C-alpha cells in the first residue's frame, strides 16, 4: 500500500508499525481489551493522522 500511495501521489498513513507488539497484536499499553485502542492508543493515532494531514496540506502543524 505504501508503494501504491507513493506511485499515485497519495499519503500513506501506517498506524500498524507504530502500534504493533512483538506478537503482531496491539501493544498492551495502547489497548484496554487487546483489540480496541485506549486513550493512549488514540493519541498515537491522532499524532500520526495530524502528520499525514499536515503533509497533504503542506502545513507545519494541524493548527496552521
């Protein structure tokens, strides 16, 4: 997907790499039930989404 996005002028947003544990599951500190993100997990996702959006619009930060 990353290569496809790059080839087609798109931004690839990869939550997985930042949130995965050694067993290919959601890191324990990012979940409350081993499936769904908790507040910390959503913070990680939010930070990544803000960076992707900033890249799309050429901003330094989401509030620009």
